[in-house]
C-alpha cells in the first residue's frame, strides 16, 4: 500500500510543482491550502508524512505542526522561505523532523521524504526492548515509556534516543548522530541535532538543565548516561 503524503501550501503553483512528481514516485497525495484544511485532512486521511509550509492562512505552519504532533506518529517536513538558523530551530522545536528552505529541488524533497520514511519504518526485532534506568525503549514498536507512562517522540527523536541508548557511555559527535539517526550528512546541518536533543531532554529528563540520560560531552558531542 503506498504511503500517503499530505502537502500543505497556500500557493497552488507550489502544489502543482510537487504533485505530479511525487505521484510518479508512487505516493498517494492529499493536499491542503490552509492550516485548518491541513488539520482536517490529517485527521481524516492519517498520512504517513506531511510536507508543511510555514506561512499559511488562518494559522501558521508552526501552530499546525504542534497540533499534528498531538494526533500521533507522522513525519513532518517544514518548508519555508525563512533561511535563518533561528527559524530552523523554531520549526524543529515545534515538532518538525526536518526542514527545507525554498526554493528547493524535487530531488532533494524526494530524498528527504525517503529518508524520513526510512527512519519511521526502521525497526530491529533482535532486541525488542531496552531498559535504561526508568526508561523502557521498545525498538519494534518505536515507543518509549518512563516510569510506565508513554513519552510521545517524533521519529527522529526516537532514532536519536535509540542510537545512544543502545550503547550507553559511548560518545557520539553531532555528525555521527546525524548519520546514524537521520541517515545523511549532506541534507542537514549538524546543529539540527542540538534542537532534537533539546526536545528529547525536555521530554525525558526530570531536570533538563541537569540531564541524567542524554549528557553533553563538551568539545565532542553527546552520550547516553544510564546503563542497564
């Protein structure tokens, strides 16, 4: 069954630019041109992935992104003309898995879609669960619990957590995490990892300013601090 993609942009010509190409690649396409339409389409169609424009009528793409995150596990790629690093961080902090700046090529869009879908589908059945301190990490289900309560993570957050938790104490550079968890080192900036790590800490740590699980090794990168 083909993956359903929800394309959200208020410019008809942008949708017309993406639709034929992605359909030829085998994806089922759903479109929306406002924030409210996007949320309605997401609820009814349950797409695997959303390509979401930042600037939308009625409500911003950032607000839409936050609402989409409440609906369940779907990939989100933010698309915007905003090119400053702070804008990228805002998009990622809102819950986006990836970020593209206009103008972009269809080949780059396809590469990012495929990469994110692989991250969402990548499962290793050899070790169904990892127990790390108060965290239970279910690889096959791509789910995490803390003290028995499920912690909702995005696909990228889960891959980052799993990469580090699988080998506690090992220090990973930003580039290594980018390659391991995001499957590329060309389409993303290494600082993207920092935004995802910041979100993970807020979700997992009792005190994000003094993390127990995801620790910074200054000058090197990050490591998972809790051993089995």
